[in-house]
């Protein structure tokens, strides 16, 4: 019995030491405050674990002393997780903050899709862009991606 308990204990410790691997899928994350929400400033943001370039405001703060106001990333990265955003209204000076768990909101197949965020006064808007498809009129030409899903989060 003592040997069995030691074996089970050793296996449990070994399993706890193993990290859970999150599959990576090529997809995108983007926003453009100057074009879509010029009355607001992004103070901080993080998509997923924030380790992929362009998925966190951390690098912008280190290099420029402020968060980037435009990001466009298309890369092999883990899908979903948390989207955390802190932004300020340039007109009222009010600061807003939202953290959304995207895990259950995103479709199972995210390959080639892009997550786009926008902000308004107290609202975080999240759009899901479909992958571009070849145009029937001009073979080989790409059509601008269409927003096929919009999620609105108010606080």
C-alpha cells in the first residue's frame, strides 16, 4: 500500500508540473482609434495572454510611454481568453474599463478570422471579421472582410 500511495503521489506531482498547452490558430486582433473612435484614447489593453506582439499595450508603454492607438495583428496565437481594455473619453475625461471572457463567445473555427474592438462612451464593441473570400467577378481578387458578428458590452 505504501508503494502504491507513493506512486500515485509521484504521478499527481508530475501531472501538476505539466503545463496545459493551448492550441494556436492563425487569426487576428485589431483596432484603430484614430479612424473608428477618435474621441477616445486607449490607456491599456490585452488580448489573451498578451504575449504575442501587438496583443498588449505593455510594449507601447515601455517604448513610447503610452499605449498604441492602432494595432493590426494576424499571427499564429492562442484563441480567445480575456480581452481587457481601459480607455478614456477625450471629451468628458471619464475612464472606462472592461474585461470580457471571449472563450465561449468566439466560434470554434477561428482560422483566418479577425477580432476587432471599438469603444464608445462606456461601451466596448467587439466585431468578428470573416476571412476574405475570392471574388466571383474577378477571380483571384479579394473582397474586403465583412463584419459578421458584433458584441456590445455596456457597464
